[in-house]
């Protein structure tokens, strides 16, 4: 499970519930989206672009990998 939220101090945050959520595919996906691990808060962060669309994009990518995701925005409709 992940929490994906915008944060004023860290930008966009993708926080795993446990280390079991950090699969190689998940880590690769987040890294490719420009995230880096922040050991201070125990989450992946991306300091730029924490817009609703970015939250939805990140949450969607994590859902496609089979993760349950909590985010403050509604997922964008799929075409």
C-alpha cells in the first residue's frame, strides 16, 4: 500500500506502508518518474510538479503494479 500526496516541504511523496511494498519493479517505476528515496521520511519524493495530474499519474502507475494506493485526488478517467 502507498500513500501518494503533495507535500509543501518535499514535493510529491510516494510513501510505502512497509518495506514489502518496495519491489524492484516499484522502485524502478518511481525512479523513472524522477523520484528519489528520502530516508529522513521513509518515502520516495520528487521535489517538482506535485499537481493533481502528477498525483494521479503516480498513483495510477503504482496501481498498475498491483499496489493499493491512497491519494487525495480522484484518478483521471481512462479513455
